[in-house]
C-alpha cells in the first residue's frame, strides 16, 4: 500500500508540522545531536541537511542514534500512553472501597497531580472527582434494590456519610434514594399517547419537565416502556393543559427544525448527560458521526460509549440523536427505527 510519507520531501514536511499521524510510519535522526525522534516530537527543529529518515527504531539505532527523551519513540504514542494511564486510574477508582485522592491516582500512573488532572479531563471529558462520583452513584443505583436499608446501600457504594449524599441526591439520581429504590414511588408522571406522521407517540412529564418521548408502531408497547421505567410512579392521564404540551411535541416531530421550548427532566449518568448536551448543540439540518461527537466531548476514543448513550436517550427528537450517523454517512442504530431517522433528517434538510 502506498503511503503519503513515501518520499523524503513528504517526511520532512511531516516533521516540520510535527504531524502525529506520521508517528509509527517513520522516524528521523539528527546527525549533530546523535538522537532520533518520532515525527511529532516537540523538540527544537533541526536543519534539513542534518536530518535522515529511518523505517524503524531498530534501523536508527543500528546507525548509532539514541532514542529521544522527550518523545520516547520506542514507547507507544503519547495519546495511547495517556489513554492507558487514564484507564488504569479508572480501574483503581472502580475497584477501591474508598475513592483514592488525586495525589494517589497521579502517583499510581506516574504523573504529577496537575498533569494527571489535565490528561484525565482531556481523555474522558470530566474530572477524576466527577468520574468517581458517577461510578459511586451507579453502584448506589445497583445496590438500592437489594440492600437491607438505604443507609447500608450508601456505605456499600462508598459514601462516607449519608448526610452529604442526601444534600445532593436529587442532582445525582433525579429523585431521592427512597423514591429511586421504590421505582419512582411518590412521583407523579403525566402522560398521553397520540399519533403523528411517524406512528404512535407517547409524551410523559414530571413536575420538572418532559421525561420521555417515545415513538413506535403501536401505543401499548410505549405505555409498557414507560411503566418499566417508573414501575411505582403514579401515572396520570392527560388533562387539557398537558394536551398542549403533547401538541408542541408532535409539532417538533413534524418540523424538527423548530426545536422544543420546554424543560426536560432526563435522568442518566454524568457521561450520558454530557453526550445528550452535545447532541442538543448539533444544528438542525446537520449530522455528526459517533467519532466526531466523541471528539466534541473530549473523549476521542469513546465512539462506542457515545453510541450507547445515544441509544439510552429517553426523549426522541428533543435530544436529536437522529442527527448522529456512521463515519461514512450511513444511517444506523436509531432506537425508534432507521426509517424514522431518515424521515427526520429529510425533513430537517428540506425545511
């Protein structure tokens, strides 16, 4: 296969622009220093007359050159090393009974406190503290159903005290721990099922905002879906005021470019909410790939996780996961059906 770096001129151009895509394709050495580097090395530039190119580290070393101590050409690329370090830190957080502090995590992956914090946020889109909080909340969600008491579940999830958790519980779970454990008991959710050009549509809302917009072929599966989401909540039928909300949502489906000027009450993990906010920033009539969306939230290797967050979106069209496509532009992976996705995109393109 022909490479874009198959000539010395192309290789020199890559070195001058410190092209990370060229890393691993070739290496260059500097005669006056006796050192060889990867193309993206941030070291001070050398004169072209002193530079030679090599196919591998072994080839450079066979001619007497030493590996650079800045770009470490014998190690994996920096982005890969950083991703491995962050993955290791995430495992430490996941496996620890008590969340390690920032200094402990940084030392474990061989970085300074400041540098680790910056790298972790660049790789995941959130801080180590936010990641630990999200994982702790996930453990609590899993433990609430089976623990002898809410207090036991709190301590098992890693909360040092119940008081501090209760102060922030609504923000972390979307409801109090007791109501979450009881499947939404004490919550009143208004809902109505109607019809739109895409089929049956269910709209549901708590007192804080719309919590579900579900689309399907028949009404009954949509109602069962809502009941499974909130098995112990009080589901209230439509009333005149709520019918106007349903009409606004149906209008959004028919003309998605208009947007929806209504509050949402969507509950998900910190990562899911981050993906959903990024989705709402994608303009109508535009599309974005899963990989591009992962880049936008600061997680360049997270395309698969982004796809999972899109699939978990509980409010069709209002959070426009239909605007996410494959890298080649093909349509796939829409929870409410690829043909509905195609229709929504065509409407946005033609409005």
